[in-house]
C-alpha cells in the first residue's frame, strides 16, 4: 500500500510539470491583458494532435513534433490575440464569451480533422520504463518533467531579467505607468500570447507522449489550469509549480486509492477547500476577491 | 409593459396558430419544442448575464440537475409529473447553493469556476449509479400527464407546456427587471462599488439572481426529461446546453427579454436544418464562428446591428 501511495506521489509530481506550463500560459495572458483565455486548453490539445499527426503520418518520435506544434499553436494563439483585440466594449464579459466561442471552434475543428477517437502515442521509445530508486515511470514522463522545469527556469529568467519580460510584468502591475515608461501595452500583450502559445505547445506534446487525448479534453485542461492558479495565486512561478504538483499528486492518489473516474472531482474539491479556507490562494494574491 | 394588442395577437399566434399550422408534422413540432427548450435556457442565462452581470458556462449543470431531480422524484417517489418539474427547479436551486462561494470571485474567475462545476455534476451523475442509473441512464421516465382530457405528452401538448413555462419565466424576468431589485441590479452594472456605497447588498442580489436563473434552467431541464422520457449523464450535462443558448442569447441580444427566445428558435432551427445537414459531426463549429462574429461585430445582438446598418444607409442616402 505504501509503495502504491509513494508511486502515486511520484507520478503526480511528474504530471505537475506540464500542468504548470498550461497554468502559467493562462496566468501570463491574464496578467498582461486581464483576459482569461477560455480556449487555452484547446490550444494545448491542438498541439497534442499535431504531435499525433507527426507520429502517425511521418512515423517520427513525437518529440520532433515540437517545432511544428510551436508554429501552429503560436499562430493560433496570436490569432486569438487579434480577435480579442477587436472587442470594442464590455471587454471583461465579451472576452469570456469570445474565447469560449474560439474554444468551441477549435474543439470542433479537432473533431472534424482527427475524429472523436481517443489517441495516445505508439512510440516505444517514449513508453520505455525508467526506474529511479523504488519509482517507476515512462521515459516520456521524466523527459517532459525535466523539459518543463527548464522551460519554467527560462520563463523565470525572461520575466525577471529580459527587457520584454519585465515589460510584460510592468504592464500587468500598472498599465498606465508602464505606458509612461515607453512600453507599448499592445506589443507586450502580443508577446504574452506568443509565450503562452510556446508553453501550450510543449505541454500539448507532453500530454500526448504520456497520456491520452480526445477532442473534449480541452475544456478540462482549461479548468485544471484555472484550479492551479486559484491554488497558487497568480504571480509566482514556484507557486504555480507547487499548485500544479499538488493537483497532479491529488489526482494520482485518487486514481490509485479510489477510481480514475473521480480524478476530476478531487481537483474541484481542492479548489473549493482553498476558496473557503484561504480565499487568496496558498501563496497569496490580490485582486481576486469581489 | 401594457397588455396591448400586439402582445395579445402574438400570444394567440404562438398558442393557436403554431399548433394548427405544424401540429400534424411530428418532426417540425419536435424541432419547435427543442428550440423552445433552448429558448428557456437562453432566457435563464441572459437573466444572469444581464441582471447579475455574470457569464455562466455552467448552465448545463442546472439543466441536468433539474432533469435528474424531477425524473428521480417522479419515478422513485411517485410525485406527480407537473409537481416534480417544479421540484426539479428547486433541485437546481439546491445545486446552485453549492456555487454560492464562487460569488466571492470576480468576473473571469466566476466564469471559470462555474465551468468547472458543470463537470462535477456530470461526474456525480455518472458515478452515483444507485440513484441515477449511472452512464446507462434512466429510461421510462413518466410522461407528461393528461389535463382536462388533453394529452400533454403529445408533441403539441409538450409544445404548449414548454411555451407556457418560457412565457411565465419571461414575465418573471420582466417583473424583476422593473422592481426595485432590478433598479439596483442595473445600477450595479454601471458601478458595483458605487451601488454598495449607497447600501445595496450586491453579493446578496447577485446570489438571488443565480438562484432564480438556476430555478428556471432546472425547470426547463425537468420538462425536457419528461418530454423525451430518457436521461443519461452525457446528454443531460452536455456542453450543448451551454453553447447553443449562449449563441442564441447573444444572437438575439442578451440584454432584452424576447431576444434570447427568438434567437433560440432561429439559431436552433437553422443549426438543425442547415448546418447539421452540411457538417453532420462538428456542426457546432459554425455556432462557434457565429458567436465570435457576433461578439466582434455586434455584441448587443443582431437587431442592433440591423439598426446600425439601416441608420448608416439612411445617412448615406
């Protein structure tokens, strides 16, 4: 029993890596533009299906799908940006409905192109077992956990050291002041959508490499990303990683100890608990309460 | 709203002319009933959006809970169908009570949280097999009864019931909008902080709107369960119950009362008769495109777009 629990903790930890990438993308766009992109999960899913096509069509390892997925997802993300930018009034409400509509479009496009079947990788290289001490996992899980850690490190460096990253943070903390410092908010919004697209593309390939995907999975991913940002509180990369690992672990434990059908419920349970007990998130955030 | 001639003529038309014209054609009648079901959801969604200022992506939860509550009450406890439909609405209200903590969240957070809730109820309905029959679903749900010798379980009977439900809801909506609460809610739309300062409990009012909206949606779901006599989780909690009503409400203009209902009839019929025959699976794609286009070009509905266009033509002439 203890072994099973430890194993679940380990799998949950590895799963947390890609969850964190998805949540960071959602949070980044929200920070820069005050828009929740409800189609974010569908962008991740799009990348997963690109990986499927590359694997089944060209016979390549899914990891080589990353460059193609990057192009496809970043272009889609930029398109979302331009469409959202066309909203003239009541941006808060209308952007939600708009991105919801984009999510519906993407889900059905995926359904039309790739059909409703559940897809997963057939690559044996990805599925090979890797044993670390008492823990088992697939090679893809470890690989993408490391990749997501590296990407988070990169994101942290970008946000805190590079000019554009700092511009994005400046715009999210005070738009008018940032303008006065000569930052073009429109441009930083575009940049944040591109970076969110990069994160989503990698996360999507990761999901395909160690899990299963189906067209309806997109909105589930958006909800998960949202739960993580509520757990973590928007604003800190380590916070998001911890929130993501927490969700991953909780899900893995539920699957091990109860049933895989209840996997989604546990995330919601965590979410409600945090909402009641610590309304500003585990790592503090402001501006969320009404 | 004065009970003037137009309204009486309209009522006569929808109550008498529609059944007379299409009553013989079961296919057309079932499409009309389905479009009214969508209209009822769209109305309850628009009430929450317009009066409460909240965008809900979770109305499938209310619809499904209402449907299940009513079906189970009438099947296992022998509650008369017309009563259990109302109790289905109450069931949806109880479900919405679980969402009240979410009201502490603002704008986008509320929308996402309520999206998440819809998933929960679907999982519950699938897993709680002893009560809901699990993914196999419930069949032989009692039909709508006979009243004064008239069989409501026929297509035309179902039409009259759902029409009455939707019209009563529209009247309730209108009543709320004209009441003092409506005034406060409209003020909240302008500035929530300012409204609070003058002593309006804005969270309470928003909560009440959520309950009213949930009740309406639950009743519509309950009606639908008894009308089609069958329920399964993926159907009752389907995302379609969210997407089509939103498109309908936006299309017809979600800040009006008639807009969502008319929008639902138009959007649903066009979707079923035109889009579905062109793209059998994934015809929701067109709905998504429609939604995006409406938000960009005319977020207040098609009517205001037409008005804008005619004005422009007028100026040009």
